């Protein structure tokens, strides 16, 4: 029984700290929304208000249309999974999973049936009698997930659920949780500071900074069309070029350089352009780009599936990053440190972003 989760005009401060400011967001029925942002931006505070561990100073929280803003946590019918498993260490896997059912007075037989069903779902059949410390971190996190899902919650809250796992396991768990969430169609709010996790698991990403949501959108929109400099730089690497629109508003004048703008701007307006490193072209190909620069390679590294270059351009404050899928073996380095080359991009690959 998926339900929409809607937060409207939420404010929360702790003394002088405005932890959450004018926050509005809606997670549609069966959707997964990731709240993404740097440490201290207010993600956990937001999640805790949805859970009922904190009360907002202002605003409303609705689940399936019901106002739950001041309802105690146990009345909200939520599932929760935290970073540090939070399983009961002295209870078996079965007892852990059945906990919520027991609290709600389910019969023993019903508990057994449901535990077996959940263990199948998390691909740990037959582990009923084991204790948490006999399971790996990933397995414990799957049990925590089963424990939260067994009671058919209306909304699932995930707080950095994969934060304690190592990288390869994190990736497979991202697939696994996402698959389960979609199959069950459960409305989910995920809190993470890991951009890759947010992009790969969610229907929508909300990027937060300093208590506010800066942008909400589909992962591909947030990545390809960041609205502000902060979002462009927080999600992956971006080359940021700043300057003013020229007299006819079609070019960005930046120091000694001028670059084509993706769309006309008022003459003299301050302009910030963001270009992703994978949209940059390097070498002979770049000579044909409408916006190009001559630069010297100052760094060249192999990154597995691609090669990353750092290029210094005279008169530019920051080095430019270029990622290239190499022609030869994947990620092989084609250009060497010290060489001079053209680099460029197509006007449409430059995204106009808000300077903030
Ligand atoms: P992290 O990823 O580090 O957990 P976060 O984005 O979840 O960060 P919050 O924990 O929501 O951030 O904190 C937001 C702000 O509110 C921070 O400045 C934090 O110091 C402050 N804060 C959070 N909880 C409290 C509290 N109980 N008392 C006082 N200040 C708090």
C-alpha cells in the first residue's frame, strides 16, 4: 500500500542553526527520491522529521494525504534502515525480522510464514537461526531491510543504508535495493551524500545545501542540466567558465577568450557556463569545435574505462578537465603531460548555470 509522501514549507532550527529552510518535496506513490547533499546540509534532520523523531517548527508532513506532522513515530507505519544495521545482536535473524509482526500481535505461524517469505526475498533462505554477527555487513543490511519491510510500511526511509559497506558490495546492493523497491512499489526516501548512489538508485534526486533544496529532478536532468554552479560541482566534475555576455549576447567574454553561448543572453549579463569533462574534446577533433582553446597537458591518468586529462590554459584561473574514452584499449592514455593540444566543445554542451 504505497502512499505519497509530501513535505510542505518545512522549517527547523536548532538555536541559531537553520537546519532545514522552506523545504517542499513530494515523493510520488512507489517512487524513490534521494536527498543528496554535503555533510550538515539538513538531510538527516529532514528524514528524522518524516520519521517522527523531530518536530518541524513550521510546515506539514503528509503520508497518503494524512497529516502526520505531530504523530508519534510508531503510528506512522514507516520502515527504516540506517547505516549501522541496528539489528538486535542477541536475537536470531528470524527474531529480528519478525520483531514488528510480534509487536503487532501476529500469530507464531504468521510470523514464520512471513519470515520465510522475507528471507527468500533478500536471498538468504535458511538463515533463520543465525545471529547478526555470523552474517557479513551486506547480509546484515539485507536483514535490516527485511525487518523494515515485513510490516508493509507505507513509506520506507533509508539513511545512508550502504555507508558502512565496501565499494563493490555497495554497488551490488544498490541494484538489489532498487530492484526490491520497484518490485514492491514502495514509496522511499533515501538520504545519502554519495552522488553515484543517488543517481543510480532514484526516480528523483533532490540536491540540498544549507538547509534548502536547490534542485529536484530525474537523475539525468540533474546531471546534464544542473541549474546552479553548486549542483554542477557537487555532482561529478564540471569545468566552470565565468565572464559576461558580449555586446550581441551570443558569446561569453572571459578574459582574453570568447566562447559561443548555448542561448543568447542580455548584453553584459554575468554568465557562468558549466561543461562536463566527458563533453570536452581534445586533440585534432577539437580544432573543428566552435569553442576551442590551446592548452598544455599537466596531468594524464588511467581511470579504467576512460582516461582523465588536466589541461592548463594560459590566462585561465583553473585547469580544465577532459575525460576521453580512448580509441585503443579502454582508458589508455593517448596524450602525454607537457604536450600542447587543442581542446574544445560544442555550444550545446555548455550549460548556463546560476552563479550560486
Ligand atoms: P550528515 O551527512 O553529516 O549527517 P546532514 O545533511 O544529515 O549531515 P543534519 O544532521 O540534518 O545534516 O544537520 C543539519 C544542521 O543542523 C547541522 O548544522 C547540524 O549541526 C545541526 N543539527 C542537527 N541536529 C542537531 C541537534 N540535535 N542539535 C543542534 N544542532 C543540530
